[in-house]
C-alpha cells in the first residue's frame, strides 16, 4: 500500500501475527503500545504493521483526519527509509464508515483480531 515492495506476504504476516495477537498491558496510548510491539521486527514487517493499523483506522468516523495522520505519521520512522503514506491514501482518512464510540478505548483488542 505505502510502497511497491512485497510487504503483504505470508511470511511477513506469520512473523507479525503472534506480536499483534498478544495484548500489551500497562500505560500508554494504543499507538505507543503498537510502536513497542513493532520495534523488534525488521523494517518491512513493521511497515506491514503500520499498514494494518492504517486499514483499521480507515473505517473510524469518530476520529478526524488530522488526528489519524498524526497518530499514523508518528510510526513512520519504523518503516523502511523513504516509505511514506501516499497522498491518495492520506486524503481518504477523512471520514469513515462507523462510529466506534466507547469501543475506541479498546482499540488494542480489536486490532489484535485483524
């Protein structure tokens, strides 16, 4: 999504699945915890994690586009050098299809089951 590289491979998904399937307890925002989960992986696997977070965030109508871009943008130092969010994908962050309401406070749990 964010590059032409082979990011969404079975190998990368297998590498990432146990990490995203494990709950991170303790303090911090969802994105701080996601950063901790992704940090130990190779850059391309971290990119996959950021792209999955993008897809999860895309449908959320309660959060404005600027906040979505800020939260996702804070993870881009984890991805391979030169990878950025394409303009067309950034533009469609405005809006969403569902109001997550109180469920947004348990984002980590819903993300784990993606």
